[in-house]
């Protein structure tokens, strides 16, 4: 699995979800052409748009490229290729009930705060109620638009859409993902993702 396959796998997962009616891929043109070269065929429209300098600009570009005005929008990081169709559907159904949802998993590791030299500090970090955020994150379309108007007006950098919605006072319901959904950040992450895929394949056919 290389960079193109990572993005291709994410697109195929969403294209296979019956609740998804169109996909906008925010990425450079050459990367999108590489995906097309992999014979990517879907039954729903898949279009591409350039990203922006900041995350919120990229998401706004993607929203502007939608062919239709949707009731809900799912924002997914294409670097999370192990997302399942089932989890996408769960997030969408949860957003229908609460207006906003996000795939996540609870923190299970012991947490420590460190100084700039990476020495541990005596502060105890309680993990109760702490969750690791994932994607997709699904929202009522008007809610997400309002949130990003607030982000732009206040010139705030956000790392995900849940943070943007917090700016307008709207909570997000977390959807526990019991399957691994790691973000591919470093080259070695690709081999780990491939191993997870193989283990899942063996589990399904054992």
C-alpha cells in the first residue's frame, strides 16, 4: 500500500456506503490522476478540488465543490484507509439523531505530560472520559457551514471539524470505533496498516 492506494482505499470505502451520494476529493491534481489510473470506478460522482493553505480552507473548498446541497456532510481524512463501511454508516445514523457525530475510540494507555526535554512531570493525567478523535466526522450541512464561518471570522486554526463546531456551542456525539482506523503519517505506518488488513482478512475467513 503506497500513498495512492491509501487514498484510493478510503474513496472506495465511502463509495460502497449506500448513504453516500457523492464524493469530493481534496488533493493535488496529479495524485487524483494517479487514482484514476488505478481504474477507480464508482456508481456515484467523484470529483476533485485543490486544498487550501489551512485545513478549514481545504474543507471549505470541498464543500463549495459539492454538486448538490446535502442534508449531511461527512469529512474524512484520506490518510485513514482502514475505515469500514459499517463505521461510516454508524456515524451517519448518529449524526441524523444528534446533528453531529465523529468516529473515535477511548484512550486506554496511561498518559503522562512531559517538559520540553521529554522528562515526565509529576502531574497526573486522568484518562477517564478521554477519546482519540478519528474520521469520518459527520454534520448537518448548515451546522458545518456556520462553524466554518466562525473559524474564518475569528481566524482560529482547528485540527478537526469537532473543534469547529465547539466554537458555535454545538456538541458532537462520539461513535465508538472498535476496528483499527489509524492515520498514515510516516512510511512505516503503511506496513502496519497492511499487517492490520491481513489480520482482519484472516479473522474474517477463519
